[in-house]
C-alpha cells in the first residue's frame, strides 16, 4: 500500500516536471521579431508616473537579504544593511503600488502553477502592465517577484526559530528542501546569477529614463538606439522573472525527483546569458549617452566660464566658484593651518593662481615659497593670496604614484590649494590651456578683487622683482622697467648678497659660466694672473649653465677642489640666476622690446646666447657703471696678450682697456646659438642676433631635462 502511494506521488511529480519543461521548445525556437511585435502591441502607456528608483532600492534590499546561504547555518544573521527603503516618501509611494504589485504576483503564481509556457505568461504580464512606461513595467514585475522570493526565503530562514514559520514550512515541505540544500546549490546559484542580471538590466533602463533631456534628446542617435533596445530588455527581464518564479513555486510540494534535476539550472543559465548580453548592449549605449551628455555639459561649462570673465563683477566670488568649487563646498586646503575652506575666504582679495602639473621643478617651488614668505615680513596682512591649481592629465588612471607626488608637493606649499586635482573641472582646464596658454611650464595668473584677469602670467615679474612687482599688473611691469638700468646688482639681485657687497666696495667682480672644465682652468688661471699684474682687487664667481645640471655639479666640485674661484654650491641659486634672465627676455618680449630699441634686451640676449653655446663666457664689472662681457675663447686669447695692452690700464682703467683690447677679436664670421624656453607652447617667429643684428635661423630643439 505504501509502495503504491509512493509510486503515485512520483508519477504526479513527473507530470508536474513535464508541464514545466513544455515551454522549452518555445524558448529555444521563438522568433525574436514576432516576440517583439507581440511585446510592442501590449504597450499602451497612459502617462502615469512611478517612483521606480525608490522601488528599485527596495527590491535590491529584499534580494540582498534573501540570501540562500543561510540555509546552511540558519542561526546566523545577515549583516544589517542601510535601511534606505523605509522612509516616508517610499511608504507613501507604495500605498499606490501595493495593489498592482500584489495583482502581478498573484498572476505570476497562477500562471506558473497552471503549467502555462513562459512566453505566453510573459505576454500576459505585459498586457497587465500595458498602462505603464517601460521602466515601470519591468520594475513592477521585478517587485512582484521580490514579494514571492522574499516570502519564500523568509519562511525558510525562520522555520527553526519561529513556530509559525515552522508550521508554514511543513505545509510547503521546506524542511525537505533544507535537508537537501547541497543538491539545490547549483539551482540557487543559477537563480542568483539571473537575479543579478535582471537587476543590472533594470538599472540600465531606469538610468536611461533619468537622463537629462536638456542635454540629450530622444531623437539623438545614441539615445534613440538605446531606446530601441528597451522593449527587448523588458521582455527578457520579465521572461526571466517568470522563470525564476517557476523555480521557486515548483520547489513547494515536490520531492527528490525535482530537487535532483539539473536541466532547470541549465535553462536559467541560458536566460542569464541572454539577459547579460542585453545588459552589455544597453551599457554600451548608456555609456555613449553619458559621453554625449558630458560633452554638452563641458561645452556649456566652458562657455559659461568665458562669459564670466567677459563681464564686470562686484567681487571675485562668482569667478572663484566657477574655477574651483563646482563639486565641493570647501575645495581649498590651507597649507599653513592645514584646514579646509570655501572660496569665500578669498573674497575681494587679489588672488594669484599658481597653475602647474605635478612635475614642478623643486628649485622653482623653493624660490616661490621664499618669495611668498618674504611678502609677509613686517606686514600685518599679505597683500595677495596664492592658490595652487594642479592640472593633471586625465588620459590615464589616478594611481598611488600620482597621489604621493601630489601630497609631497602640497606639503611644501604654505598657500591655498585645491585639496585634490579632481576638483579642477575639465572646462576650467580647457580655459587655462586655450585662453591662458598653459602647456607645461607653470604660470601665475593674477585676478584682481573683482575677479578680472590683470596678468595671465606674472611668474616672470615675480622672478625678476619679487613682491616689489605687486600688484603684478602690466602697468606696474612697465613702470619697473622704466626704473631699471643694466648693472650687476640687477643681474644678480639677492641671489648672492656677497656680490652686492663687493660691488659697493668697488671691487672687480667676474661672473663666468659654461661646463668645459679645461677652459675654466685656463680662464681662471690667466685672469687671476692679469688681475695681479694690473693690481686690481678681483673676485670670481662661477654661475654654471641653465642646462647640464650634472655637468655643472661636476664643474663646481672641480672648482672647489682646485680652488679656482668661488662658485654657487646651491643648484637653486644657479637655476634662479638663469630663470631670471629668461624671465627678463619674456617680459621684454611681451612689451614689444627688441635689441634694436632696448639696451637691456640686448644684454639679456647676449648672455642667453653665451649660455646656448658650448663655450665658456664671462662678465667682468666694477661698480654699477663699468662692465665688459665676452665669449670664453676670445677672452682667454685677449688676456694671454695682456702685455700688449697693459699700458692702457693705467690711463683708461681696467674695464675700458679690456673692452678696447677685445675689439680685434670680434669678427664678422661667427656662429651664435640661442636657446630660448618655450613660452607655454608659443615660439617666436623672428629673433635678431645680439652680435650682428641679423635675423637668426630657426631650428626646433627637443631637450630632456634629466641631465
């Protein structure tokens, strides 16, 4: 009797399995075109709105909490998730959706238990959801499944600790499922994979619906192509809801035959593959839409920035917010106090924007820090503020090396800076590059208290005159040049105070450079001998070369070891000497000066020409009025012939006598090489030779600074 009952139960279970398997033929052979035609025929939205985003968060919450792994250890409790789904707005929304969700869940249960095929059930559900938009259809269907899925696992999880759950689980034979949970693992893994795929597709559909229409229209190619994929995505997601629901429903009341079946897991995997492919297509289209939107927003932000700089403002607040605070209320970090601030801290102040990448020469930063500190000595308040805007390339990922380099530079800065480079918007970077011509070399853009740009790059003024150039306007620059004459004190400035002392004492001072140590030995030896014979107090200082840092270090070491002369041991002093000369050239060029109409420009060009050659060179000066300069080879030859012009020293003085003695060594045939730093990517079309006044031939030099 017992055996016949078991046989009857087995036959009934087998009949149930055949009903479930009956829909596979349609699944494997259905024509997608026919399916899509039937799907579109069900779509008749009436304009009703559904808060799909909040509903989707609640669905995700249910799916995450209903974790089948608790079957193995039912006494464990899941990690408490953020309770985002139970606030008042969501509860109010659910009051209107509770009945439609319950109705869809009941329809799914009925269709799955009555043996209908999955396609017919899916189309029936689409008819029931015809009044809703596509994103609402799929979200409501997923919510209905979440109710079934959540109730199933709620009973399974509580049956060992709750008497009511235990009784319900007995009626559903859930203890039998728990007992054979190891056999069901492939099934539940397949269900979980499909659930993840359904959620991914639904999120894409919802995100497409939420795209801002002001930046991308429904008619745009990227958007229209994405929308064309949505009906297919909705159909197969709801079809997957039906498949997963069938799996859960059929676990109730079935025995080992269904539990041990593996074909259903394969079927779920096939659906997962299909839905994942749909998700891949949607994701690609969504990415294209986001790129379109980002580009539109970028263009809009750039145009807004351009317009802001074209109008007059009461103060600099709007300009500073547009430049620095689009993503953060407190974008500024104070390098001195180590605190965060909003841009209002700079309101109605003169602001100097120090713009650079993460590859700032250490010498440059050290000098700027020193000048910044000098501007505060003896004053209650600094007349300006500096803000570092770090411009980083966004072609590659931000990695640990970038982070460490940024933090290292930030730790050296006593002024304000953006607390992270990502806060600098792409439109701001474009403006900095296109309007202020930033490329590689740092620049210092000056904004007055109203946010007006008074100088696109005051860094040259800072190097030449320091804070004396305040407020760093073009008019101030012109006024400073009008007061300057070419003299040794201006050339050296505060780089070496000892030289200024020698000048005041009336001593003869020789500055010389180059990297040829053999020439340095010959030159210093012969000049020391001539100075002794001429009975003049002479001091020599080696100032190196603008490039060739390593060779200059070797020359400095040899000069010190052989006691040939004084030299600048600190590389920062050498760097600053040459960068000031380059800055003088840039500044004069900006004011339209040339060697034909400006004596200082001629002197600067001559020294830069000396530095660009492979030879040594020297300047010999006495006081502020007498100065002579020459390339190294000519000067050594002339000094070696000192006996021939020695007599004129007593009558004319050493500097005039040397100047006249050098005249025969200046020939018409010469080769002058001038290496000028690029001014943020711009190249001078015409440069005149400082020696013969003819246009110089232009070449392009690419130089690596890792000497």
